[in-house]
């Protein structure tokens, strides 16, 4: 199945404009749903951005003004009268739609909801916008190839055909009335033929079916906005990747409610729990019941099994239906074959939260995936939420809850770390190490197969959790990168988040044809996304443990000044080398302070940075050194590094340092080396909840990770969009080859539209056109050919053309060499001083990533690049520049000209705007962006855009 989403949520919220004729109640029902989702604390996947009516006196105008929604109107009857044409004249209708398109352009809509709009639309509108129509009859009823209830009299035709029931239909609108692909069908209701008077019957049915249509319009917009509908090249419709040739039938409005309106409260704070599949003879369910009991759950616990035998003293029932109360949370531990019926029972009972520990679903192959989809259908039918399947459960150490609904052997100790893991095995292993690393937990949740609940859902709950200070994420996939970025960014404002992302794949880069596409893989996008949010990414389980441990006890700090106290030269050198590599400074205290310190340390001690108290130094020397360094005002954080000397008890050293470390205003990270001799010190520090590690390099790396960069979290992800400009850009982006690449002249026009400086250019198709060009020599000639992507590699570029005679020869030469070319792109040759590349790539689920770096022909050889997620602001672009090895060239390297980086930064910000406003771009390179020393500006010399 090769289909394309009607709307991809990665590109942002679906922007909807309503076309209305009267009250616009269908549109207002969609607005009501948008507001309901927002009121529930979630971001609606769509937003109503405007209203248009062909009747200036439409009632919808007053509602739009009251709601603060932009409104536009053009009287269709007056328009046709002015053109002396009947309302049915399609040519005048096209003229009308041309004016309508101009009126609605500033609204920046993605889709039109024909909310009771009775006038047909033409290709003038439909070529620019997707449109959805809601029809008050069942369009799935066919006779041959004809929809017999299409047209203006759908209700009347249904009645005349004596159909017993009726529903409303939504579909993609085309210029054929009610002829586009079906999307959804509302619940049906019976027509009461006991009403004998025909007009009364028709009015009665129309009133009811119009009510259905309003709900259907809102629901259809929601489903499109969620990315659930796609179309293939033949116009066939798919819903959640499954073909639906007759549309999706809705049986009840009480089923399949928007996921944003469902609650997760039952997972973290249930007052009653039922375990389905627990046996008195043992197994996972049995272990889970024992964990719930041992942990001291505050609520009621029930067991469901075939025999009705109690488990660990918990009463058992043979069916969920038999329970006297509706459980807040159900834990399913049955074999996979029993999960569907268990979920169905929970739904019928009214339970809204399910943890499915059972395995045997999509992780096992095609049949397991089908079974998982069936479970998801049941979950949605009853408006439930499900964690898993194939997980290890959920835990909450809040003393008001005390829930350990996991299959873990070890009981985790209470703390301020929340763990969200996609792998139950990784989570179990981590908890096995928890005591050794002195990790304490507030919440633990295993995502399993991500059938329903993902990390974003849980972070929404954890970001306001008073028991949680640090969140650990182990992820293999990120289902919706845009939402993940938004939620992670919000969470990082109040919590420290550490992410270990596995499942790194560069497979997409193998198919890329742009420089950016071949360099920026999916992992690059994940890295940039996590950085944009202000979270911390680690690359190993060990660093996940240790960083979370440090963050749970260590104050995050700003600044780069580190002080080190050690007792030996080797460890001091190791940590200072790694600190310097990580970008830290190691300032030395004043001579006066060093002299005072030297008087109290042994004569052999060193008072620089590091301070070396030497191996024989007693515990009080460590404490004194930390105290003086910490109170000097010269440092942002301290590191204590100790190799256990034979004559000193490291536990005593730690005991002496604890009061100093606890009272200093800056953080101190300790490192006591050695599995046995260093352990007493680590035990002491762990007892006092002070961070400690075993290796000096690890200490330096953790200090880098916890160095606070969260000021970026204040940047707005929703930059204002110029929709008039976006509309013009969309026309240019449609001028492309079958490969998806834009024609060069259109690419250059797009750059100019976004105020990106371009070397003066023109385009010729014939040798004779050379006579009329207005460019200054020297000129560069480049072949324009659909199959020639890398022009210089294939001999499609001629430089240093000095006059018109040379130019004619160049055009002739390229025309003869490349059969079937579109023409020749001519450009004034820049006096190139420095070459940069600016690019972007779209990564599925994550969105766009922007790249800049050293450009020209060697971009892929040196890969001196920096990447971030747009939108980009000046400060972010400057940081990207400073991360490049070639940044020195901007400052004037070895006598070369220094360059105005502010001009380059402005260019990149404009480029970011271009990408944000045109999400259909999949790959884009401006390479090179060259410094033209004669014009004193950066100019784009070549550009490739794929959309």
C-alpha cells in the first residue's frame, strides 16, 4: 500500500476553514470539539482558523465575530448577476472561486470543511486545498457506479426509495457533486414511516440527519488531523493503513471518543485493581499479586481466573462482570489468546485503564500484529487507555497509593526518579542495579509495544508530579515527534529528563539524493529534537543510570568553571583532560587564598586546580579544600576524586566531606575509585543521598550532561507564519519534475520569496536568447535536466564565461551534451571567499531537521556540520556556527578576511522560516552559500529542493 496521509500531524495542527451558507452549525460543532480537547489540558490536533460564506447575511457571521474567528464573504448571487450568468454557470463559478481564494488566503488553512455550504466548488479552490463535505444521506448506497442518494435531495431520495434507515456521510470533495472518496458514515437511525405526511416526514428526518452531520463533520476533521486517513494515487481511502472503500462506519458517538478526552488517572492513582489471569499455582499473575500485597497497595484488589481460587489471600472471581465494583485499573496477565475477551469484559464493566503484561503480539510477527489491532479496536470502542502489551507493568511509590503492579522480583526503593521504558527487560535490569547505584523511584511504567500509550502520554502526567524530580526514558521508537518535542520541552521546564534512545537507523540516508539527506539521518533528528527540548541524551545504560542518579541528588548548574580536589596526580590529570575536552574551564584561586590553604595542608600538597592533598592527606584536608574552593565564588561546580590510599579509610574521608558538600551552594560530584577500597566512601555518600561515581572520566562526562542548558526551553515552537507568502510558495513548489525535485528557476524564486540573497540569474531555453540577457560577466552556465541532479559531477557546469560569444558556445555545448534538457540556468559568477551549506531534511515521525556547515564539493567528505530542529532563532544559529570547526574562518583565519556572521545568521533564520512554512519539502540544499567578497554579502549559488 503506497498512500499519502491527508494530513501528517508531524507538520503541525490541521488548520480548518469552514465554508458555510447559513448558521454554520457543522463548523461550530468542530470548534466545540477543539475547545473540549483544549479544556482537558491537551493540544487539539486541529484548529478553526476562518469562516467563509457566499451569503453576506449568513448567521455564521455573528458567531464568528463572537468567537474571534476571521470571517470573509462574497455574495455568489450578486456575483453571477454582475456577470449576467445563471448560478449554474461553471465558468463564472470558477471566476467566483478565484476571488474566494484571494479572500481566504490570509487564513492559512490546510483544509476546507464544507459545513452546509450548498454551492459546488471548482478546481480553482480544490487545486489549492483539500476539502471535506458532509452530506445528509448514505453515499455508500450504490446502483452500478452511481451514488443514488447524492445531490441536493439526499433525504427525499432516501425516503422515496423506502429505505428503512439513514445516516450522514463525509467525503473528500471534488468538482463532482458528492462524488469524492468516502471517509466516514454516521450512526444510522430508523425512518419513522408512520408519519404519513411527506413534508413532515422529510423535515423530521432532515432535522435528525443534520444533527448527525454536525457530529460527523467534527469527527472527520479530528480523524484527518490525527493522521488516520490516507489516499493512494487512485484516490482510494485508507483508515489507519487499512482500506475502507465504503468509508468508516460509526456505530455510536459514545464509542471511539478522541483519545485526548480519555483519562490516565486510573494508571497512577487507582483505588481498586483487578488482576486477570493470576493463578494460585504460580506464574506472572501470581507474582504480580504478591508484589501488590508486599508493597502495601491502599485500595481494593481482585483476581480473575477460571477456577475462582484466591491468590495470596486475594479473593478471586471467574468474570470481571461478577465484581461488585468497577475497578479503576485492570492488569492482564493471561496468554495472548485470552487478552481480547479480557479487554472486552473490562470495557463492558466500565474500567478505563488497562495494563497488558501479556506478550505474543506484534513482536511475534504478522498474526500477532493483527491480534494487537483487534485489541486496539476494543480499547477504542470503550474509550479506554492501554499500557503495553508485552510490558512489565506499572509502579507508584506515592505513600497514598503504594502500587507495585509489576512482575519485578526486586522491590524498588522510594525516590524522586520516574522511569519510563519501552523495554520491560531493560527496566528489570535497571532495577536490579538500583540498590548498587542508589537509585530511588517515584513512578515506573513499561510501554511495551506502544499499542496505545506512549512516552508523551506519561510525561504529560509526570511533568506535574510532586514526587518526581528526574525522568528516565528508554525509547526504541518515537511515534509522534512533534508532540514528543512539545511535551518533552514542557516537562523539561520543571523536571530533568534523561533519554537513552536505541534503534538508531541511517537506512533513510541511503536513499537520499541531497547532501543534507545523506548526512542527516534519523538519529541526527532525534539528537536535535532532544537538544531542542532541553533534555539530556545519553548513549549507554550505564550513563542512563549514573546521570539520573546524579541529577536526583545534584543541583543543575550554569557556567563552565570547575574546581577539582584530588589526592593523586594521575586521577587529577584524567579528570582535567576530560573536563577540558568537554568545554569546561579550571580557574586557579588567588595567590592569597592558595597561601592560606597551603598553611593547613601538607608541604607536598599542590594548591592549584586540581588541589592535590596527596595520598597521605587526612580526611579533614579533603573537607577543607572543598570548603575553601566552594566558598571562593570562583567555581560553578566541584569534583572530588580519590584513589584509595593504603593508609586512609575512604569511608572516613567521605564522612568528613559530607557536611561541607551538604552546606555548599554549588554542586559537588564525588568519585571514589576502586571496587573494594572505594566502596566504604560510596556507601557513606549514598547513605546521605550525595552523588558519587567510580571513574573520573565518568564524573567529567556527567558534569557536562547536567550543565544546565534549559534556557532554550523558553523558545517558542510555534513561530508566526506568513500565509500569503506560504500560498505563493506552494505554487512554486508545484513546479517540479516527476522525481519531486523543483526546477532550478522555481527553486531560486522560492529563495528570493523568503529574502535569501541569490546571485543574479536568468534562464534560457535556446541559444538565441543569449543576446537579450542582462547579466554581468563572468557568468556560470548550468544544465537544467530532470535526470541531472549533481550537475558539476556530470560535467553540467561551465565556469568563467567572459563574453557573449563564449556564452553562446557554452549553451550550445551543454545543449548537445545533454539531450532532452529543459534549458540552461545562467548566473553571475560570484567572487567566492568562503562556501557554506544550508540544508533541511524531513524525517518521518520526527519532522524537519536543519543543517549548516562547511559547503562546496567536499561537504560529504568533511561533514563539518551542525544540526537543529526548526524554528531557529538567532541564538540557536549562532550556537550552530560556533560548533563548526570552520567557524574560525568567520573570524579571519591566518590573515584571511573576517566575515559578518550576523548576515549569515539572518540568512539561516530566513531559511528556517521557509522550511517551517512549507512542510511538504522533504530534502533541501543551498550549496554553496558563498561569501561574495566583491558584493560583501552571502549569496545562494545553487539550490536543490525536493517536495
